[in-house]
C-alpha cells in the first residue's frame, strides 16, 4: 500500500516501476537483483559460519552439522537487547514471528491474486 501511495516518487527506480504490483518484478532493473543476490549471499555466508561446524572438523559423510551451542535464528545481532534469556521463550517468540510471516505472505498472495484477476492495483480496488 505504501508503494502505491507514493507511486511515481520512488527514490530507487526514479518512478520507472508503475502499474499493479503483480507487474513490478519484471520492471525492476537487473542491477537491483544482482545487488540483492550479493547481499543475501553475504548474509547467508555469515549465518552459516556462525551456525555450522567447520567442514574440517566433521568426519566424511556427516556434512552440515550445527554447532552444539547454536540456537537456530540467533545470529548474534541484538543491538536493542530484545532477545529473551531462555531458549524456551526464544522459541516461543520465534514461532510467533514465523506464524506472522506466513500470514503476511497469504495476505500478499491475496493482493496479487486480485490484481491478476482484474488488473487493478490494491488502492484502486479499495477506493474505486
């Protein structure tokens, strides 16, 4: 919704991306996708180095083992000190966050399905 509210004023693509959200991906410049891929690769490499046992310390055939002291999802970045102390509370909050993300993906899929059916943007469907 925010993207449609500021349509034609986007600072990333100089208003090159327009129309319903379902048509945006092919309009985004390739440079963005290359930078996004590199950023995700660096983040995943950092996470893997934090979470996984180094291959040199693993017997043959046992690749992909996590460190014993690693809690999945904890990459050591908590500048506001919001992470709970207990692993049970961390797991409970992690489950809530995963469920929230799944619900958001269903909502986004609903918006895209509606746009695919009638070719109108989200705000056009809401406000006429």
